[in-house]
C-alpha cells in the first residue's frame, strides 16, 4: 500500500507569542484515508526532553499515543478529526498565545 504525505507544515511562534514550533504531518493511503500522522508543539525552553516535544499526538511505533512533557500514553483512536480536536484542546489548555 503506497502512502503519500499530503501535509507537512511547521509554524514558528515568536517569543512574544510563547516561542516554539507547531508541527503537522499527515500521510494518506491510495483511498485518501489518513494512515500516519504527527501533530506536535515543540519548545525546548519549556521542556528539554523528548526532543523538545511539549505536546504531541502520533501513531508511530504501531499505536496511537499522546506525548505530554515526556510522558507517553496510549490513546483511544476514533478518527483523525478527533485527534486534531484533542490536540487543539490540549494546545489551548497550555495557554500559549497565538
């Protein structure tokens, strides 16, 4: 099954807006279904571990999981749309200005 990356975005936040990088990567299969994803907020000033990943959701290593300040926990996957909504909710809860 061939995968192709359809989204590869990084948005750098200024110091005034909290610093760090928002990262979004999405791969789909031949039918357009999301088969791989990586959503992350990276800020080495807030957290030095996990390559600076403060918050993230991905399905690497064969399972869906959430990263939060170095803690990795499996999550129940409903849909990619749900994962994006969870990421946004967690991101907003951090209180970083955008």
